[in-house]
């Protein structure tokens, strides 16, 4: 007879993989990964849906809350014993090294989590154990990222949708900040992580994808010129957003995010119109 928790998790896992990271139910609209760990005693691989926090650069954070249970969740005990894990974002799959945060670094990270979602504090209040915060550091590999797509065109569309979803989450988080006078630390990290990811994506297109396609489709040169110019324009908008984030005026940040969202959506739509037919043909 299936265990209720295992059965619930498996439904989430199946839905997550079938819909490139989109799920309904209690995780709908949140940031979710699938975390695969190696059993501390059995050596068996186990996959668990886990909420995460962006943390800039090459790492994300997960919290071993187990809903405030008195015991650490199995996935946490597994990664303490075997720190190399696999992370699925719905679009990307990669190997990561798990590092348990300690001392002030752990406390600052947990405070950011509570600031963005009071539920973490509720879980902590329900148990005597200190809820562990774990950093998952992506292990760099040579070659392109592992994107869960069946074609180059689908890969571009899926990556674009990641940016759309993250901007939508950030807009909702900004709206939820109505009535507060400061920009939350975790929200600031979310925005900066998004900015870095967008910069990396555009750099990869400028350096690798566009030259590859231009060599095979010289007739598309005007489109590539326009896309490169749009990349420079969006980079300037992102820099303005970075500067705005150093302040505390939520209204100003909302305005900058709205402006970036509008122009980025137009850019992504035009890029898909121009690139997807060429990529699928290639």
C-alpha cells in the first residue's frame, strides 16, 4: 500500500516533469525544484519536491523544515551523508554540491526567508530543532547547459518562459509589499539573481548562438543586428534596476520592474519569432 506522503510527492514530481516545472496545488505559483539525493544508509536515489530561495550566482538555498516536524527530513540527512545532489528546475538539470550553512550566514539566510514568507517562521516555532538552511552550489560542467527540451527551438522557448515566470513572481512579491516602507532583502536578491541570469543568457546568444545562425542564414542579419541592439538596451534597463534596488522606495522599484517587464516581453516575443524557425530548421 503506497505511503500517503510518497504518493503525494510522486504526483507533484510527475506533474513538475510533464509541465517543465509548473505545478498546481500547494506549490502553485511558488519556486520549486526536484532534489535528488543518495540515501545515507541504502545508497538508493530519492527525489523530493522542495521549495527554494534564489541566492545569486551559482547557488540556491533550501530549508529542511519538514513542516516543523521534530525530525530532519530524509533528504537533508541524505545530503549531509552524500553532499552531491541532482537539481531539476523544470527546464535545467544539473549536479550540485550541498553545503549546510552555519552561524551568522545561516541566520541571515533564514531571516531573508522569513521576510519573504512568514510560513518559515511558523515551521520554526513548531519545533525545538533549528531548521537547517542548505546552499546548493551548481557544479560547473563543460559544454552547454542540460536543458530538458526536444529541439533547440523548444529550448529557447523554455528558457524564455523561465524569465517570464520569474518576473511574474517578482511582480507579485512587490505587490505583496504594499504598505511597507522598505524593499525586503530576499526580494532584492531575487531581482539581482534574475538580472544575472538574463545577462548570462544574452551573452551566450551574442557569443555563440547568433554567430552560428548568421553563418547559415545571412539573410537574417538585420534581425540579429536588432536583437543585439535590444540586448544592449535591456542591459541598460537592468543596470538601472540594480541601482534602484540599492534604495528602499518600493514605488520606484515597481515602476522599473514594470518597464523592464514590458520591454523584455516584447524582446522575447520578437526573438522567438525570428530564431525559432531558424533553430528548428538547423
